[in-house]
């Protein structure tokens, strides 16, 4: 029984690790977009490029909010599973994602 619980915990943590890696990569892409599209040198300022970036900015911020909410959800899930392993009982309100 204990061996199955440990195996289940390892699988859960590995799954969250994979999800966190995906979110991390999405953050890097978003950062690259900001650097590539949002930053301009004052001596080479392109107003059209700036306007296009500003128009897309709400989309970028929505993506940022989605990514941070995903990290928050995954961290709460991981903490709940850790508490479950330590105490041996399921945390109230925890959703089973299996």
C-alpha cells in the first residue's frame, strides 16, 4: 500500500513538473515577444511598430494572467498533495485530477 502511494505521488509530481516546464517555456516566449516587439531604441523609434505592440498588449497581458493563474493552481495542487502525504488525509476541497 505504501509503495503504491509513493508511486502515485511521484507520478503526480512528475506531471506537475511537466506542466510547469510548459508554463515556463510560455513565459520565455512572452518575454521574447516583449523584447522583440516592445523595446525600441530612442534613436530608431518606429511609431507604427509601437502602435501595433500597444494594440496587442491586452492579449499579452491576458496570456500573462493565464500563465500566472496556472502556476498558482499547480503550486496549490502540489502543496495539497504534500500535505496529504505528510498527514495521510485528503485536503478539504482538493480536486482529484487523475
